[in-house]
């Protein structure tokens, strides 16, 4: 149909008098632009499933600890996503996952730069829960490099955003655990408060890794008389989440038996 109308207006412009020639040429130009945009949209739409496929494969590789292969897939996915005009949310997620890989590989500066790019996009979109997750990730990097004040600032921002915007309970628990881990090195009494806050949330939902972590880490800070039941609870949560023979489960059981 497009070509029929194109040639119709082409010959109309060619053989009509000057009064009609310019309007016909304008219609032809608009039609050509429309076809160009349509073809570009179809091409870009066809590329986006490749992005999703690479992302899914990369996330599986991250779980398996195969970071170099994940890095290659994520870089390719990001390049395709940018050229295909992917949504800002998708690009921010790819940048965040690239940051995770760099963090796991010990490239803290690279991880921070990628997390910051992701954070900037998410802040521009106003997606507060994702902004909070970006702050959590940046806090992890600062903690790993010993920048405690920066880590504390990021973790506190994350927790505040999670609480203000009704985040899923595990996200709030993890934010509490992050602050607990940080404070355990400088102010144990505050760390205990954060771990107890995490536990008070976790006991209301299905067993989650963050609950096991809170029990485990709290067990390392409290008096010896309280330690054994906390570590035993950590082991029971880990057994549900990971399995009875998982190293986390066995480690918690070993420490509980020694307490």
C-alpha cells in the first residue's frame, strides 16, 4: 500500500502543475520518513530479545561464579541495548549487573563507576526502590575498600528509602544486616540493634537467607549464653534456604555445637 501511494504522489507531483507539486512532495517526504521509522522500530524490537537472552545467561553465570563469561555477555547486551533504543530501566539494570561483576572481580573503581551510572538513571526515573538497591551496592564496594563513612552513608540512604517506600521485607532486612555488619566493627551495641530489627521482620515471613545471616551475625556479638540458640536458628534457616549439606548450614551447626 505504501508503494502504491508513493508512486501515486510521485506521478502526481511530476505531472501536476506547480500549485499541487509542493504538497505532493511533502506527502512523499512524510511517507518516506514514516517508513524509515517503522523499519527502524521493527529492527530495534527484534534486537531486544537478544538483550534479554544475554542478560539471563549472564545472571546465571554470575551465580555460578563465572565472571569473565558473564562480563562478555553483559557488555554485548549493553551495546545492543543502547543501539536498539532500549528503555532506561533496562540499561540501568545492565549497568548494575556489570557493576556486580566488576565488584566480584575486585575492580572496585570500575564497579563504583558503573553503579553510579545506574544510580543516575534510576534517580532520573524516580524509581526509589531501585535507587535504594544502587546505594546498597555502592555501600558494599565502599565497605570492601575500607571507606567506612561512605559505606555507612550509602547503607543508611538505602534503608531510609526502603522504609519510606514499603520495600519487600527481605530488602529491608538486608539493609539492616549491612548496617549491622558495618557497625559490628566500630560500635557492636548498634550492630546488635540492627540485627534484632532484621530478625523481628524476618520471623514474620517465610525463611529467607537474610534472616539466617542476622541470626548468625548476632550470635557472634552477644554473650556466650545467648550464642548457641541464635546459631542453631541460623542453621535451621540456612537448611531451608540452601539445603542441609550446604557449607553455610554446616558452618552454623558447627559453631552452635561449640558454643
